[in-house]
C-alpha cells in the first residue's frame, strides 16, 4: 500500500516537472518570435525612411523648374551697339557721319533701331533731322540681297524741299550699308509706292554711296 502511494506521488511530480518544462519552451519560442518581428519592423521602418530621403518632394521639383524658367528669362538681355548715322548740316548742304549707341532686343533688330535713332535726330548741334512729325520704322527685311525698309505713312507727310528729299534717301541707304546692304528699297506700311514725296521714284532700290566719302563734324 505504501509502495503504491509512493509511485502515485512520483508520477504526479514527474508530470508537474514536464508541464513546467513545456511552458518554459513556449515562453522562449514566443520571445524569439517577438524579437524576430521587432527586427523585421525596424528594417521596414529604416527602408521607408531611406526611400523618403532619396525621393525629392513634388514641391522641390516644382521649385527647380520655376528657378530654371527664371534663369532663362533673365538670360534674355538687350543688345547695345555703336552704329554710324548720317545727318545733314543745318543748311542742308552737306551730309556728315555721327556715331550713336542704339539698343534693341536682339542683334537682328539693330538696323531698325539705328533708323529709329536717325529719325530722332543727331546729338551735334550743327546737324539736323529732316522730320518734325512722329515716324515709325515698321520693319527691316531682306529680299534678294536688298534691304526692304518700311516706314509708317507719316514718312510721306514731311514738309521738306528737294535737297532734303535727296538727303533723306541718301542717308537711309548709307545707314543700311553698314549692315551689309548695298541697296535699299523704301516701303510705306509694307507696300511699294510709285513715288516718294510726290515726285521721287520709289519703285527702284537706292544704291548706297561710299561711306568713306563722308566726314565726322567736330
């Protein structure tokens, strides 16, 4: 009887020990799983942070485009050149050279700017402009090697004598000669006129004289 009791107690103790060992293994497995999950979470968070650092935001990209557009706009600068203009003296007896600085939006617009400066008149007090009314340079184009210079219709309203009429056409051709045109045709509002100032033939281009034949008035 006592032996049976001892065996029964021994079996209970063994079962208790085995149960305790099983719980310990489960706790260790759970701890190991938690650590693995924690490591995976940390790795995922690090990858997301790296991706955020590497990818530029839309705001930064937009700002970059706006800055590039600003640079392109600012890089478009005006062009200033020294050109030779021609003016009559106050008695309209001789034509003289005068250098002036002109400014245009581009190199191609310098010839038109030179003609506009010529219309405005000379800097020298002993030289004169033949125009008292407002005249505009509509365009300066090239056709078959000939400069096609178009003025507003107020060009024909100038109240001048025959000597001034000849001087005007001579000076226009001389101004255009420095831009590589040996001949210049005068148009009004983009159209060919049969005559200028009522009696000068406007159907044929004007041949420029030799610029070396003209002096600068001191």
